[in-house]
């Protein structure tokens, strides 16, 4: 009896060892595959939203730095002119003192506040209205420029923090997308390149041709080529071939383009998606678009209505 029990137990253990898989199944269970695809699409969409915000924050910071750079360039010249104006006030104060107009408070006022000194000298008639206006303009221009520079420096700091915060959020979502991408690869879901776009005509030829040449290249957040793209980077560079400058952000491109209706769409027009406009594609005709979809996918031709359309725009 004991021998028979031992034999059955050994046989059962052998069967269990052979039939239980040690890793993920070779072919995905349909429900599991569906969940992976849905979650990857949702996370990819989240990543694209944050990427478009990052592109906008980067553009804002660049614009602020450009303004600060201009002020730094202009300030020395204005300071030099203001210095001459202060010297003029000092000379007038001295001449007034030596000629008998005792401006006893002018010296200290000149050091502490040139504007106050100017008032005192003007009141006493040491300079005429035109001279006073010129001096005031020189001193006021420097003061205004310094105040503007201070405000811009504060704005720059805020924008840097915003960009940094967005970058951290993007990194977190990217890690989740990378994990889902591993599952995508495990289950053999292709990244795709879509079909073939219909031939364009007219002025849009160079724009559409450029976008088509990128088909099959990977999506990469914040990228505008060569070799990888995000959605607005692709449309920006495609239209650059026609000499049109667009921002590297979908919502900004919407503001930079003229609205057209669906019935008016022509190859080269832009199709904007979602309520917050965080995705954009290039219309190529016959209900098709070329776009950089999301992380883990390639630039491809797709049906225009595969995503919820917000509006349409025509660059010029």
C-alpha cells in the first residue's frame, strides 16, 4: 500500500513539473493582450500630454532668456548715457552753489536719488524744461530696464522650476511606459508604420513628402529629428520645408494656423486632437494623416478619425 502511494505521488510530481510553465506564455491570452495594449495607449497618451507641456515650458524659458539677453546688451549703453546725465546734474549743482544758489541738499539727493535731485534743481530754475526732460528720460530708461530685467529674472526662475517639475513627472511616466513596452515586445505587438499616403499636389508637396520620408522612424518625446520625432516636432519640421515657422507644441501650432473646416481640408493641413490639443497630425488626403503617435510607436499613416478630433488648421 505504501509503495503504491509513493508511485502515484512521484508520477503526479513529474506531471506537474512538465506542464507548469516557468515564464510568460508563448502566445498571449487575448484578455491580457488587450489590457497591455489599452494601458500602453493610455500611458502613452499621458506621456504625450506632459511632453507637449514640456515643449511649451522649454519654449517659454527660451523666449524669456532671449529677452534678458537683449536687456543685458542694451543696458550698458543706457547706463553710460544715464551716467552722463548724473554728471550733468552734479555740474549744475556745483555751478548753482558757486553762483550763490545754495542747493544744500542736492549733493546727497544726487547720490541717493537722481530723480529727486533733478526735481530740486528744476524747481530752482538751474535747468530749463527741455534739459530736465532729457535728463529724466535717460535716468528713467535705465531704471525701467533694470526693473524689467529683475522681473524677467524672477520669471526665468519660475519657468526653470516649472520645466524641472514637468521633467520629473515625465520621467515617472516614461518608466511606466518602458515597462509596458517590455510587455509589448514580449507579446509581439508591432510598433507599426501604417500604410502609404496618397500623393500630394501643389504647394503642400514638399511638406507632405518630408513627413512621408520619416515614416517608420521612432517616436521620441521632445524630438524634432533627425531620426526620431514627437507629434509637433514632425509637423513643425515638415512645414519648415515650405519656409513656414511653427512652434514645437501642438496647442501653439493651433494658435499659429488659420482655422479650416473638415470639408476644406487639403494635404498639408494640420489636424489637432483631444480637448487640450496635446496631439497634432499632418493631413495627407483621402481621410489619412501622417503622425508620430506615442512612445513605442513609429511615424505612420493612420486614419484621420482614429483619435478624437479637436479642430483643423492651415499654416501660411
